């Protein structure tokens, strides 16, 4: 098998369902011939590693460790799914305090053990905030850290495909922006159904306003539905989408979905959220979001919600005030 790179790819949380699924998929996708698996749960980690080694893959070096220093040393690419998992009845925001502490520790570990890392994808929830904290404490450039946001857009594509009973390939340019949570902004103006604008179909016999509102709610509650159906949080979809992001960051096939990225401009300030982006070997770069006035209103509400989560951590002393961030990360 040919691999995009031989540089070290480290998967954090590899004993979990997302991480273990990701490890196998990364090999099958040919991302790196040098994969390191990390998890503090040593027994489970060894089990994952043994299974992968027993697959008989050729041309790949698979290592595993429960020592974070060993895992990160020499890493050029990292995907972190190592936070606490969301359980039934929980929102992504319910995970905030514990996973914020994990994100801060991880950022500091990156700074100490692999400051030359090229790109990091953060998955564990609430991803917008955990990604922001990793960026802050790692000292990396904003272009070097992204978070998983595409899952909401792919869920929108899935719901529209089911409603119109057509192939997902005929549902184009589905977009959600802002937070990866209950306050996400679901856009309709960008999408096309079989070549026709979704906005032209909303309010017709093909898609009533109520049906569209129901679809939006199913997208927003997509993670909750998986938990109810499977008894555990999503792992297959976040695994593959985060790997596709990393593939783009390695210089492989382009990633055509929104990416969670750091934003600090005239409109949004010191936050990480889903944006329209390009992602390649030079990192992630923000692009202009196009939508209606009502969609921008939803986006601003989502942004405010994320600011409230961030400011809550500041007020509780978990992280310093924004005006002190540059003392921690010169790129902010």
C-alpha cells in the first residue's frame, strides 16, 4: 500500500471506539506508514494494537504506548478523541468542565513534547471549546489546529436525502456553521437538491416549512439519536470525517466540508467554530460565509453561545482573560 507520508501520526484515545475505529481506517486510507496509538487505559490499548497487528497490514509501523511523552515525541500529525464520551441525556456542553481540563493538559503536553507538530485535529466535545483551549496552551498557530464540525453538515445531507428519497450524491453543498452543539446554525440557502435550490423547495408541497423545521431539529439532535439507537455516542462518522480532514492537511484529497477553526476578526472574536474553509498542507484558512440575513442571525446566536461557554471558563478561573492570551500563545 502507498501512504501519503511516513511522518508520525498519533491517535489519542486509541482504546476508545472512535480512536480504535480511526486507527484501522487511517491504515486503510493510506494516511501514514508510521502510526502511534495512545491511551491511558493500557490493557484496552494493547487489545486494539494486537487486533491491528493481527490484520497483517504490510509496509506500516504500528506502535502503542500509555506514556504521553513517548506518544507525542516526534509526532507531526495528531488526532485527539481522548475526552470523556457523551452519554444518553447529556448535551455536548455537559462535558465542558472535565474535557476542558483534558484539553488544557493536552495543549501543554504538545508544547513540551512535540512543538514541531504540523497539524492537530481535536474531536472530543464540546469540540469548539476544547479545540480553542488546545490552541491557546499549545502555542501553535491557528492554522495548525482544527476541530470536527463537518458531522453536522453530513447529517443535514443525510436527512435531506431521506426526505426527498434521492441519492446523497444529488444533495449538494449542505452547510451548518457556528457551534457543534445545540446552538448550531443550519443553513438552507447553500444547498441544492438535484440541482435545484433548497430555498425554492421550502414551503412547497415537496418540503413544507414544518418538515424543514423538523429536519433541522433532527440534524441538531443527530448525536442524541445515535446514542438512543446504539446505546453509545457516534464513532464511525467522526472517525472517517476527522481522518479526511487530516488527509487534506497532509496534502492529500481536498476536504469539502466546513471545518472548526479559530476566528478573530471584525465580526467574531477569539473563538473557534465551524466556518467555510480550505484545508491543505499549509493549514486551515477561513473563507467568507454566504447566507441570508436570517441565517446570519442564527450564526451570531451560535457565536454568542460559544462566547458564553468560553467566558464561563474565564469567570471560573479555568483559563485567563482574553487580554492575557497573547502571553500564553504569541499567535493569538
